[in-house]
């Protein structure tokens, strides 16, 4: 995305440029249009993403004239937190309103020293994976880069991680980000890439490239371009060991079958400057669908030439699906076959059950006015808010 188009995309409802979502390059271009030096970009990045300052008048190393000019032309605006829930296991869930009245959820999951934030890239999703409730409610819109990085900003701010916000509260911190929330990140390529650059930029969040992961269902042409823009980690939502089954679970597979997808993923990993990186394979286990020992064996053979680690995700049932959760026996048996075949294979544990925030199952609220009444009937029981302008949907295993 060119800086000018990056800026154009960031103009919010106030018609001011929202600097929250501009990368270093985008900010440099913005300041050049004001006749200012490029180093202003670094100053702004630090104020916004390290100090958590949104008020230009508080940016003390910027001249009064420029601060006033910024007030006229620009803003620093994060999405609005509607509600925040804390689980007794430390999981924190945010309900976040984005422009237009839609709402998304972002979940923070602590584990030892690590704090992983699962962020969304779209409101809804057009890919309609059969096991995913987000797919059931269709596509609403792409999130802007500001709305994507804003999820990280909000979580970091809530832990006092941004210095301006004062004392650190507890020892929790966003150390890892996974783009595994609502939506297919590669369908929102420019905004996702810009937000990821802010996650990894040392002048912004400075998270290691080994701790930022993009998860895709397999949009091969976009995956083929990804390496030109980022060196973040890659996860593939595979969920099946052959095309026949994957065509049912992930309809995108009919356009980009497994062999093409794995070849593209290998090219991405091979193109990274550092070696020994592995692709994470996500496999949602559904009772009597893809959980049999022969599926595990077929998966082991399929991945023999691909550097992977495998993450098994027990399916979380939801009201619009007839699929059932895998049995514990089948789950352990599946894992053991993969371990015996030499794969590092983990099981995603359920977290934040008391706040309905199990990893891999976010509850979101989406306002899609075109389908409002239909969705209201479909999932009325899942209503999470009395706010009549917000309609809830559930997101599973994206
Ligand atoms: S699993 Fe991911 S790509 Fe598939 S419908 Fe759900 S959000 Fe979209």
C-alpha cells in the first residue's frame, strides 16, 4: 500500500487522518505533506504506541505550531472499549466498538511469562468455513489498520504497559499477537500488513517477529505476496488431511487445494531470512468428521516435507452448527499418532470459560444492518448486550 493510499484509508468519520494506524512509512509521508522532517514519524510512533498519548498538546518534544496544525488535520483515535471482562484464570476479554456501530472482541490469554492477544482483522467473514460461526453471519467490512493495531493498544493500555498510563498493573503484558480472530487476514491485506509492521516496529510495540503470527485459511495469491511485506510467523488453518474433506470444511479449498497451499506456505517460510522457523498447522477436531486415526495418519504423511508444528483445537459447539466436540479419547489418540510420527503436537486448552472467552471461540457482536433481522432471529439467544444497536454473533475456531 502506498503511503498516500495508507493515509486516505485512515481518514475517519471526523475527516481527520487517524495517525493510530499509520506505519512509519505512512507517518513519514504524512509529515512530508506538511513540510516537516521525516523524524517526526518516529516521535509520533513513540508517543502513540509506547507512551499511549493521544493528545497532540501533550507531545512535549513537538513545537506548539506543529501541535496546533496536527490538531486541525489529524487525530489519534483508538476504537472504543464497550466492556471488559476478567476471568479468574487471567484471561481478559474486550468488547470493542468500531466505526459504523459494529463491535468485535479481542481476547488476552496469559500463560506463564507469555501474554497472547488474539486480534480480529475483519468484521464477519466471507469464507464460510462450515465449523465457524463467524462464517455463518457473513461479511460486514474490513477493519482499518487503526482498528487492528488499536486492539493491541487497548490491551497494552489496560495493563499499564504504555508508559503514560502510569504504574504497571500486575505482571501481565502483551508479548505475542495472533491474527486469529474474526476474519481472514489476507483478505484485508494492506491494513493487516500495516498493523503488523506497527506491532513489530521497535519505535511502536517492538514485538519480536517470532511472536507475531498471521493465521490464514489459504488465500494462496495473497500468501505468495506476503513475504514481500513481513517476516512474521505463519499459521495455516488446515483442519483436514485431504482435499475432499477440506472442501467441505473450508470451501476456499476448492479454489486453492491443499497442495497449492502447502507449497505457498513453504515458499513463505523458505524466504524468511532466519532458519528453523516452523509453520503452525491448526487442526480443529470435530467428532466423527475429521478425528479418526486414519485422518491423523494421513495428516502425518501429508506434512512429511513441511516444517510444521501442529496445534489441535477441540471444536467448540455453537447453536447454528450440528458438529460436536471431539471426545477426549479421540483427541488423545489423534495427538499420539502425530507425536509418534515425530511432530510437535499441542492441544489448545480452553481458557476463560467463566467469561465465555475460550481460546478459539470468541463471542463477538456485529452490527450488519443489511442482515439484522435475519441474524437477530438466528442467534437471538446469544444476545450479549441490551444495546439495541449491537447484534451479537459467535465466532468459533477462526
Ligand atoms: S474460520 Fe476464519 S476464514 Fe473461515 S469463516 Fe471463520 S473467520 Fe472466516
